[in-house]
């Protein structure tokens, strides 16, 4: 059984979410560069194709990130409720906050 402390719940930043944002930024930069190269030399259709592919990937990643944002927002609200609960328990029973843990991330 897993137990989650107050510190874990407060610092529950998803590294995967930051990686996804980084990927979106990189794809966006490649899209800008490919678009600029296509505009500069209109006879090179590979840049046009690359721009279209990057735009589609960017839209796909934006959709995924929006869904993850909604799920993350719900999870963070539930984690905030759990941290408030843990703080109240530690104050009520006069126990250090790092010694109190629960077996679920949500109430």
C-alpha cells in the first residue's frame, strides 16, 4: 500500500507535463523555421510539406495538452483538498506535518 505525505502532495508537479510543453515548443519552432524557408524559396515543396506536418502535429499535441490540463486541474483540486485535510489532522493531533500520511492522493 502506498502512503502519500503532505510534502509529496504539495510538490506533485508532473514532469511529463513539462516535457510535453517542451515538445510543443520545439515543434512550434520547427514549424516557424519550415514556414520561413518555404516562403523564402517557394519552389522547395519539402518545406511546405514539413510545415503542414508540423502544423498537424502541433494541433494534435495541443489537443492532448488541453485534455491533460483538464485532468491535471481536477487532480490538483483534489490534492489541495487532501493537503488541507492532512494539515488539519496534524494540527488537531499535534503531530509534525511530515509524519502524517494518507493512502490516497484524493479524499
